[in-house]
C-alpha cells in the first residue's frame, strides 16, 4: 500500500499511528507529496490533491484520514480501532470528531500565520485558538480519557503533538494535569513515538 503524506501533517500521523497499532506499518510505502504542488502521482489517484491518501494493494484510493483508518482497521484482527456498533461506537466517533477538530483548528492557524497580518485574519486565528482551548478543556474533564489506544485517543494524541510542534507557546498543558499526564504516557508508545512530525 502507498501512503501519500507530508511529515508535518497531523492527519497523516494519525494514519501512521493507526497502522502501527494495527501491525500494518510494514505494509505501507510512505510517499512524501506536497499537495499544494499538485504532484502528478498524487493527482492521478486523488484529483483533490489531498494528503493523506492511501492507495491499497488493488490500486483503489482512499482519502480522508478517518476513512483511511477505518479501511486499515478492516484489514487487521489484531486490534479494533473503533467499536463496531452501538452507543460505544457513537461515543468514540464523537470523541474522534473533537480531537480531529483540534487538528483542523491548528492547521488553519498554521496556514493563516504564514500570510501577511490583517485584523480579520488575526481574529479568525484567535477563534481557532479558542476552539482548541474549549476542546482541550473538554478532554481534561472527559471520563473516557484513559483506555486502550483506540482511534479517538490516537487522534487526540496526534493533535496535541501537532500543537507542541507548531504552537509550543500556547502551553496547552497549563491547567490540564489529567490531559498532560495521559499525553506524556501515550506519547511514549510506538504509534506516537515512531511518528514524530517533521518539516
């Protein structure tokens, strides 16, 4: 399988972490492809020119990190990334959406920070920052924070790692001792330790 990605992407990190958790990492060929440059090899399989994109062994493309992770989950009986049905699945998907939202807000901030400063842009970036504050506060109080490295937890860890990578001055750990302690432990596990972001 081929995984088109960039090293800094928290979405790609989530996919790679999931693959490691599932024992599938040796089956992934990592291909660095900057989607802003619309590389022909990526565009040929995904006209969105979006990463991560996975091409399976049958040549079928999969895009969107959640869909890719669900596909990988279907290939392995080693570990279930998500409950298969019912209230537990809906709860895990909700937690995944919140963690994924941290990624979305942080990536928006990163992209906007590279542009010239404008009042509207600064206000938009601050909105993203405050959304991250609300979500990290929610996880600090979450009764389901502890548990196996399911997709929602891997996504949260990758999101917090991206905050460390791009916004270290935000100090998301301040006032969140439970979330901090949880993150420091999961960050030591192979899915996170072996997928550190890089430019």
